[in-house]
């Protein structure tokens, strides 16, 4: 007789993680909670069965090899015993093609090999939940940041995905994540279609025309065969032109004509080729100033600047710093599960005070360097190697007053949101983990509120 209750709809999807490795299990559970899900962790098949006997999770993520059985046995039990079996994603370091085919044939939703690509896992989770009609909580779908500024950017990109022929100009300092934003729009609009990117500043002027528009055989010396350019390769998807401000003046009229007529000629060709892709542009420059200086065509400027999306520097959205740092840290730990790293409170504080002139790129490199150089599991400020001024003395009257104000505000927001941590963190514009850390620091106990 089948048993187990159907999934209980909550403010966040609940995931049952079945993994016997303590390092991998803790790391994955932490990442899932950072992404806005709730997660329970079973280390054996028997523990997983007991967890599934109550309210069913929305999804199960299971290792194949377990101490008292294997994932295939658990999958069979789930489909035999539960009235509403949740989707099951498998992960293993010992996978074979035959095993993958067998699991998928018996109802598995996905099959991933270790070391895990965490973004692929998260995508698989979202896909499985969407197939069940689950609308993920807002924080669980955040791809660019948790700050109000980046939420606004995401919302803008969601709207733009509905207008696939409109050019978009992404503007922001170097390293803020313009290509990440471009790829996010691609995932929203055409995830199964090509994403072709080019950096206009990195290609010699003599080659960029061929790279963008392609060339016919014999178009120039060395052109031994036809070459499909960026716009042709991106058919059905997105062509991303980074550093458009460095586009050679001589080539700008050709790009303008493509934008106006939605077709182009390969170099050396006379047959028009249809441009069947969306074109995104990015720059750190002030293009209007470039126009005034004669370095950029005014008509092209107005053609690509139909919609401009501003990506703010990291120093103006500091609530994203711990969120990003944890993601970069988890990416490292997924590849190197034998030597997991975590940030000390002092290191996290230092990250929050640094101005990040190199923006997200600098933060990513800093975390990777610290993970490599750390002598122990815990990353300290010394291993971050950031030359920042010391933190202000914590015992000043002003500091104590500000801390008390922050504590009272967090308590008020928790009460306003029914003591639900995820919703409170979202309202505060910080990650769930950051809110937990602040609650611990200020001695806030939900059970006593």
C-alpha cells in the first residue's frame, strides 16, 4: 500500500538531500539554503525512507552509492510506495552511460556526475520543479544578486526577454558582470539556442569584420573556406558584442546597416544573409562622450541604445558581497571537496568593507586565491590579502547605538513577516545566511520573540 503525503506548499521548495559524504553533504545543503530552498539531509537509504514517510519533499537529490544500499533501490521504493513521488536527481562519481539510461528509464529526472557543476545542478532543480507547476520563491531564482539594485536589473531583463528583437546596451564598470547579465537574458529568452560572444577590444581591426560577418572562400589571402561569423553562428539565439565602444569606426556603418535591415553580407560575398539573432551590446565607456569626441557614430549610438541597462559597481550594492562570496566559495568546494573552505566572520567583514575597484571579477579572484593559499579550512583576513584600513573600534558609543538600532530593526522585520527567515531576508535585501549570522551575532532567538 502506498503511503507518504503529497508535497506541502511552503514559502520555499523543500529538498531532501541523500548523501553519505559529510563534506559534500554539508556543502550542498548550505548552497541549497543560500539559493532560497529549505533542505533536509539523509545519509542512508533507510534515513531517506523515514524522511519520505512524512510530508514529501518537492524534490530528492541522491547519491548512487550509499552505506546501506544504492540510489536505484531508493528510486524504486519511491515510485512503489509514494502516492505522489517527487522528482529524483542523481549524482555520482562512478557513473556509466548504461546506468544513466537505466535510471532515466525508471523515472529519474536527471543524472549528474561528480565533481558536480553546481550551476547545472541548480538548473536541473529549477527544471524539475517547474515541470511540477512549482513557482519558486523569488530568492531561489535570483541569478545576479540579492540587493535591490540587482533585483531591479533582473526584473528589467525579465521584461526585455519578451521583446527578442530589441537591442540592449549593458553599461557598467569593468568586472561588474555585464556578460553574466547577458547570459541571464539568454537563459530567459532562448536557453537552448546559441550564445555567441566577442570582445571588440580584443580582436585586431583587420580581423574583426570577418569574425562578425564571416567570409566567403577566397575573400582574402588565407581564406581557404567559407567562415560563418558571429551573427550567423548565433542564429536563433543571442550575439553579444562586449566593449562596443572599441568597434573600429570603419566597421560601424556595416553594423548599423545590419541593425536596420536585419541582414548582412559575408566578406567577399554578394548574397544577403538574414540576421536571425538578438544582439546585445556592452561597454564600460560613456558612449555619448565618445560620440562627441568623434570616436563613435551618433546614428549607431541611437540604434543600439534603445534600452540601456545599468549594472552598478559592487561597492554600491554591498549586500551582494556575502552572497557572491558564498557562491564562489561553494564553486571551489565543489571542485575540491577534499579540502573545503569557509570564511571566518572577520574575513567576511573585511570583504564587506573593501571597495572592490575590480568589482565582481576582483571578488571572484580574491576568493579563489584565498582558497588556494589557506593553510586550514577557515579563511582569515590575512589570506584575503586585501589592503584595507582596520575596522572601526566596536566599543564606541555610536557603534553601540547603530548595533542596537540594527538589532531592533531585524526583530521588527522578523515579527512583520511571521518570523519567517527567508521572507525577512528578502525584505531586508540580504541573503538568508547573512540574516542568520546577524541573528546569531545579536542573540536574536525566534522562539523567544
